[in-house]
C-alpha cells in the first residue's frame, strides 16, 4: 500500500511541478497582461466606476443587495459567495509560506498577480454572464463549462474542466479546509477532531441542502463579519508594531528586485524565488484564471455582463491587495519574523499575532482559520454542484451534496498529505481549459467592454450586448 501511495505521490509531483511551475504561472500572468492591455487598463482607468458600482453601491442601491428573482441571487450575494471560496487558509498560511520561501519580495509579486488577475476574473465573469443558460429549475447556470461549450464549441474541454473542478471541490475545497479547522481547534482549544467534524458537517449539510439561495443568504452575512473580524485584528497588530511598517515595505520592494546572483546566474535566485512564490501564492489565493468564482457570479440576477465583471475586479482586489497584504504586514512588522524563528505557514502567522495579543493571538488565528476555511467549504460546495450538474444533470446534484457532507466528516479526522497534494494539482489543472477558453474568446470580452464603455463613458445611444442568444437573434 505504501508503495502505491509513493508512486501516486511521484506522479502527482511531476504534474504539480508543471501546473504550479514557471510555464503555467507565465501563462496565467500573460493572460492577465493581455486582457489588461486589450481593455485599455480597465481596472485602473475605471477604478472609480468599479468602486461606485460594487462596494459603494451596497450602501446606495438596494437592487445590488437584494433581488426579487426567486431563481437568482443578488450581485452582492454572488460576490459574498465567491469571496467565501477565495478567502481561505491561503490568506493566512499561504502568505506566510510565500514570505518564508520567496522572501518579503514575494508580497510585491502577489500584488502583481492580483493587478493583472483582476482583468482575468473580469473576463471570466463577462463570458459567464454572456454564455449562461437556464437549467431545468429555471436557475441561471454558467461558468467555464458553458463558454467552452457554447462559445468555443469544444465540449470535451468543458467536460475536462468539470472533472477537475469536481475533484478539487472534495480536496482543496473540502478536506484541506476541514482538516485545517479541526487541527487548529484541537491545538488551541483541545477540541476532539470527531466533535469538530460532526458539528461542521451538520452545519454544512443544513446550508447546502437548502440550495444556492440558502448558501448565498448565509455568505452575505458571514463573509462581511469574517472580513471585519480579521481586518480589525490585523490592523491592531500592525499598529502595535508601527515603528516597523517602513522597514516592512522596504523589505518587500528590496526583495522584489534583488538581483543577487548565485552561481553566475543572470537573475538571482532571491528574486527568482520571490517572483515564483509570490505569483503562485497570489493565484492560489484569488484563483484568477482557474475559472472557479465565475460559476457563482453567473447565477446573479444582473443582465449586463460588464456589471458582474467589475465585481470580479473588486473580488481579486479585496482578497489579495487587502486581506493578503494585511497578513503579510502583520508578519513582517513582528519581531518574530525580524529576529527569525524558523517557523512557516500557520505557525508563523500565529506567532506574529501572539507577539502582540499574547495567548489570545493563537486563539484569534484559530478563529480566523475556522471562519476562512468554513467559508471556503461553502463556496466550493456550490462549484462542485455546478460541475456535477454539468456532468450528470440535476439528478446528480443531491448525490454530490450527500457525499460532500460525508467527506467533511471524514476529512476532519484524517490527514493524508497525498490527498492535499492531488487536490492542489486538480485545482491548478482547472486553469488549462479555462485559459484556453478565455484567450480564444477574448474578442468577445473586448467587444462587450467597448460597447459598455461607449454607452456609459461616451454617452453613445447604442443597444447593450447582454447574451449570446441576443447576438444570435441579430
């Protein structure tokens, strides 16, 4: 048995090294750069417009928060559910790992991945709304599988994406998260793994068995609370070490462009590692290019593709520029990091908070992991449902939900590293078919974006482009 597991690990390592290696990261960043240039740096030139129609609209426009459509969710609910899946343990442990492996400069390259990733997620959402359809229940169904089949006319790519997504939902979206929760609670509060598994599985079952409406209803309340809780704690920790803020930014920018050569190389390994781990952790955190969050954004009641696209811009901004940066500064301003302890991952982040909060620092980090990981499970449960629906129809969805809840229970009481590794690989493999679709269909994104810009920024009286069906009728 051990020999079989060893062989599986060896094969997976080869695939994983490619999936999260330089070639794939280059493709992910290239896609973001290409879309950024083709849209005229939309995330910069129209950032005020993005804010006015996303986070600020929450307080001004009731239609953004609530919807009268019983078969759809609101724009804010779509964002909350997407953030529930993207804001996870990677924002806590992943950032710490990136800093230890790639140095403080990795944080800068996380920002770079987020900057260009904004337009990747924007494009995914535009395509998701444009090519979505209504399923047998009358609910909106969209995502990479839809624009790969209906836009690119390559159903085999849509099937491959759905298979990878289904597998990833059980791994990175379930086992990896619940195991982080049970481990954190057992370490800090000595709660038995089985108790955690039973309680979380029961809560997850109650939520996901109620369908997308219930998931969205929970996330729209849970995610803002979760974000507020973590932001306040991180800001408090950073302010307590305010004297180190300047040096923290100094380390970030110095490390990002450190050309210290090793062995005669043109590009020093210090900078190379900063780029690799920064970009990898950035993509892993905000999932730009993986095609995951578009599945829930496509369920929004919005009609205009660009309107949901700009929520994707804010999603990446908040996940990486805000949450990941706060974690990074909490670590880099702490004496724990400055003096060196040899810690990494969750342990390093926990020690950084404990430096200022004492024993409560460990409890705070554990609670943050609980909130982040729980929200990720909720978000990914929906992604898995969409993949299951595409592969086997609506009849497969109830079966998927039951299995998903059972896996939550099992995952809390077991820790098999190979499962984590394979799920990480499947998560990355989702990017391959998705990026093919996004790049090949980029002319559609550009056309829709120009149409939107002409109407909203130039005042031209032209008909909006809303869906593929509308275009066919023309």
